[in-house]
């Protein structure tokens, strides 16, 4: 007589015996549920791509235009059956992927090393995608902009490398990819490096060459009046942030704040 195979599901039900000619493989850690069925399979990051263009750190962190693209698949949980049943079971869909980059080869211990990262999301563009944006068993497309950590490298040209990635589904299953510590990842090893430029820092103090205020006086007995200040400035490449105030004993303060480039 064939012995029973015992498996504990996340619904706290003990299932024994054969299911057709298929047995359930053990889930470790215990699975989470998706439509009341066990989903214990992490998603797969199938491909990653990005433009072969040079990125300027300061500009990119302001505009977010250098996009990282990826394709992913959250497998149906039927592949855990023995033998597998690839088109059965459930999948919760990809929640997001996280990819990290650094300014030195992944196996290098050189310092200083500077870092960047990208969060990639399905088309919904939110951390928790709304229902209806995922069709089980189909490949998903993910996108997100690269972000450079501060402090930035000194002004100059650098090469950034893709060193690790993680991908999560909507019930918390996770799969990791890494080139750190001499680990191997076919997905990451095939990605090109990213040429990066950093604009020189602005260490020039702004200089106020001239200041005029118009009108020269005003009667505020019946209400507030507006004065126009005209400044002649010499600044560095970052522009200048103007902040000032006027005060008369016994009266309220007037403030002005303006950034000029």
C-alpha cells in the first residue's frame, strides 16, 4: 500500500494522500495565501535593461529620466507539485524589484565606493498595486528611475556596476540575485556598466555687488506697501538662494526668499 504524504497548509489544514498522481512538495518557510490557496513560490527576475548613455548624477536626481526596465514572472504555485503541474495553482504577482549599483566592481574592496539604486514597479506605479493589474501566469514589465545616494563622488567621470537585485511578490515571497562576495548571477553578469559624470562642486561664495530698493519710502498708515529690491550678484554654478528681512521697532517682520540661477 502506498504511504501517505503529509503536508501542513497555511490554512492550518492537514492534507494527506495523493492528489491525482501528484504530491505536494514541502513549503519552507510556510506559505502565504492568495485567493485562499497556498502561494509559496518567489517571482523570477527574467531580464534587466537600461539605456547605453552617460548619466549626470546631479541632473538625474532632479529629473529621474534614466529608466531601468525589467521583465518578471511570478510562477503559478503548481510547479511545487511532484511532478510539477506548470499551469495550475496561484500567483500573487510582482510587487516590486530593487536593484543596487556601485562605483566599483562588485567583487572589489576599493574605497571610497559610491552607491545608487532603483525601485522598479509594475505599470500601476504604486508600492501596493491595485487589484486587476496582474494576470496570473503572464510576464510583467517593471520600470523605475535610478537614484544616486549622497554624498556624491567628487566631480569627474565614474563607472557604476549592477551588483545585486531582489524581487518580491504581493504576499512577501522574495528572490535575491548578487555578485557580491564572488557570488554568481547570470542575470547580473550580463549587464553593461553605466558611465556616470559628476559636475564639479560649487565652492564659490556669492558676492552682493549692488542693492537698490524702490520706492525709497512709503506710508503704511492705511495698509501694507510693497517694496522692490534689485540685487546685482556674482555667484558660482549653483546659483544663489536669497533670504532677507526688514524690521522696524514695534512692527512686524517682512520676509523674502527667492532662489536665482
